[in-house]
């Protein structure tokens, strides 16, 4: 992070430390309009923040001093910005709608390959949706089970739920991720083997959880349908690893590929989205990509002062590094977005949860906020208390849609009233004087006073559609990118995930071996011994 540019931000925090959001609003009647903007179907009101023009200027300087413009271009043009893995970062190519664009990696244009896979996914999902694809016994597919984990699961899960109104209602979609056998077993209770398609989604096709679940599902299917030949009609793969796919027994004709320049947590618009495409159809899937693309273009071309991902990123940095806010909350006021916070958790925390900078040196500032959230209004009746009156500063993003897909009486008005009211209460609070005026008993006033001055962003769209969902995901992807650039960390590797994958293998052999090595620490050895005893080994 550029020290000098940050110093200016820090000075302004000091200078305005006694100024509240309420005072900022009192000073400037145009504030709401000034600190709002629209992009790709989304309206962002960021006026309820501890900012003024001067602060935004200083924050933008921070972005400029990080060479953000050049970094954005590097990403979009396929430079190998994921340097620790020697890879380009090109999820934007997956939704690039500019038919003339050439995006080269190692001198080769990736766009023909992207279009080819998309077309193959479209043809395949058509045959599933229209019933031309028949299962082993000649029946059409009614159930789709995506087996994958992390980046090969969270995106499809989130988007399938988010786009429920667009899904084929006479089909059912399931997502098995956890290696906990309960996850698979409960799913298999819901489906019929002769009408089920399993999509094994794994970039590497070696991930323990996914491969174990896939093998178990294969055994179940073969047992139910009485022949190994059934596998070809009920299993397809999404992967970058053709050999491993073939070894598993899936015909590589039924493998939908992607590339090492698609990071797991950014892979929803790749073939990893196959289950989603089957659910919503290729045209709606195209609209999703269009939404992504609109936000991509906005991010790449808008000046920073009017650039939504840049603004969200800078505000996040202001609170995280300037005010010591360790976490931030994403609060979608839309039931269909209930898995959106979990999806963002991975995108953000796996990307920027890094403690060394690009030179391999320990960072001298904190990075990667802890991200969490729940759909409104449920959260209001649980953890909002702490946000309103607790001792932590927790900036929040509120997300809402003006129109519901399911109008029922005045429920939607009530939902949105709650969203707007929460941002109002958090920003403006309630003073002791106001409490007194309302007749609150003197001794209760400290408990009923709300400090306010709690920062929020509000994101509004007309309706949650494939297009606006795509734009929303791209908005956060680019926000995370900008923060990674400013923190000078590598956002596209995940060595922490890799370590866990390796360690689990060693422990597993000690859980199951006749003679375990027990070469672990005393605590881990004790836990292994206790487990072995309980299961009779
Ligand atoms: C995401 C991570 C990680 C990954 C899973 C699944 O960015 O790399 O969450 O997606 O570990 O990996 P596979 O797709 O290779 O099974």
C-alpha cells in the first residue's frame, strides 16, 4: 500500500474524527445525489459513509498510486498476474461479448475455446432440458446432482438459488460438496438413479472430497441400475484434467473443459456453471454473462470517481485500515440471495487473506476483511444488535431489489422498508435528547441511545434477474481485485487451501492404517487414538 498516499487518508481521518455522518448530511443537502452512481443495472448509494469530497479524492489517489489502471489492463489482457502459480487471470474472457476481441495467453487467443465450450454446454443443456438425452433405461433426466467443492460448488449453489424463478421447475437440482457422507446420502434419498445426471465438477479432478463423493455416487448408480455401462449416461465432468476424467470412467466427449487461468472462486461463468445452465437454459445463462460483461466494461472504462467496484473497494479499505474494522457484513434483502454472503466469503477471504506482499515480505498493514452476512430481515432479529450498539465497527452493504418475483400483499414493501430503515438507523442513530423527548425514563436513556455514525452502502436493482446477478457478482469480483492491488498481495493463489488438502491425507492414513505412524503432535495423536478406539480399530 502506498505509504504516502495512505498518510493523506489517515490525516483526513484524524481531521474529521469528531464529525459524524449526521453532520455530513446536515452540511450538504446534495450529499445523497453526489455520492451515488449507477452501473450495469445497479444503483449504489454510498452517501451514508464517513466521507466527503476531500476524503474520496485522497482514496482515489491511493488507487492511482497503486497503479490500478495498469493493473486492470494487465488482468483484462491476460498478463500472468497470478505470479506464484505462473497463470493469467482471465475470468473476464469467459463473459467477453466483444466478438472481435482477441485475448491472448502465451500468444494464443483464448476466445475461440471459450465460445466452443459455451456452445457445447448450450447444446448439452438443451438435450437435458428437452428430454432428448435419455438415461440408461431410456428415461429423461429429472434430477441433476453437482458434485464439487469450494469454487466448484459455491457459485453454482448461490446462482441456482438466486435464479430460482428462471429454473425449470419440473427438474430438481442438488449440490453435494461436503465429504461428510450425510451430504451425499441425504441427496441420494431425494433422487431416482435412472433419472439422475451427476456432474462431477472439479478443476483438478483430484480433490479428495469431490472424488470420494463422485466414486460413491458412481457405485450407488451402478448398483441401482445394475450395469457399469450406465455411468456414461448418468455422469459428465467439468474439469481441466482430461486424463483424470477418463480414468474415472467418464467419456471425455462428455467433459466440459476450462483453463488454468480460471480461478476456482471465479469459475461460475465457466463450464462450472453447467448445472446452472441446465437449470435456467442457455438464453438466460447468456443474459447472466451479459450482466457480468456490462460490469466488466464499466470497471475497465469508468474513471475511478465514477467506478462502482473501485469506490466499494476504497470504502472497504478506509474502514479496514483506517478505522480498524476487522469485518464487514453483506446483507441481501432478498431470500433468493441467501447464499450470496457465503459465496462472497470465499471470493474475498481466499483472495485477499494474505500476510505477505508481492515481494514475499510481511505486510505492515492488515488485509482481507472477515466477511459475513445473512439475508434481511432475519439478521435484524439476531446479530444487528451488535452492529447498532456493540463495540465493533462493522460497515455493511445492504442489497435490495425494488420488485419481487413473488408479490404477496404488502410483504415486499415491508421488506424494503426494513432495509431503508436499517441504513437510516445505523447512520443517524438516536440521541439521548431524542430519547428524553420521547419520554424514555432517565435511567433507561443510556440503554436506548444509539450512537449512529455506522457506515453503510446500499445497492439497489429493479429486479434480480440473470443479468443483474451477473453484474452483482462481477462488481464484487472487481472490488476484491482492487483491494488486492492496493494491498499489493497476490489475490489469485490459495496456498492455504492446498496445505489443508495435503495434511488431511496424512491424517487419513493414520485413522485407517493397521499400524498408524502417529508422527503428529501430542494433541493430534490423542485425537486420532480416541477416534480409532471409538470405531474399533
Ligand atoms: C478456489 C479454490 C478452491 C477450489 C476447490 C475445488 O478458488 O481453489 O476452493 O475451487 O478446492 O478444487 P477443484 O475444482 O480442483 O476440485
